[in-house]
C-alpha cells in the first residue's frame, strides 16, 4: 500500500496533452483574426473605395480636421478649396470622410 502511494506521488499531476495545446493555439488564432485583422482590413477596403469615389465638387474632411471642397484630383494628391480663393494641396489618403452637399455652408453660417 505504501509503495503504490509513493509511485503515484512521483508521477505528478496529469500533464496536458499536445493536442489540447494545438487546439488552444488554433482557437487563439481564430479569435485574433475575427477581433483584430478582419475589422482592420474591412476599414481599409471601405477607405479605399471612398477615395476612389471622390469627385470634383465633393465636400470632404481631412485627417487634420480641415473641411474643403474638392477642386482638383490627381492620382495621389487632391486640391481642396478651404476658403474663398484659398486652395490647399493634400495627399489623397489624408481624406478621412466625405460630407453631404451643403455641409460647409451650414458650418460657415
């Protein structure tokens, strides 16, 4: 009786199998994908679509918070009319949102 107790004590607690470790790693990767990678790629795709849809005359806001009306578009730059007779050139990817028509008039009045 004493010998079997000693042998059981030497064996130690049951160790986790290699399969459960692999399952936990796969589960972690799936959660990481759905919580971090997928939403970020979705936002990037929406931003790219928005930038492609910008046309002359659209009202936009930049990442710096500057409101302006698009007066010229090139492949990588956009020229905004921010005040009467004042035009500023920005990189196209700095545009964060398009605004409904008439927003700038509402803000100025």
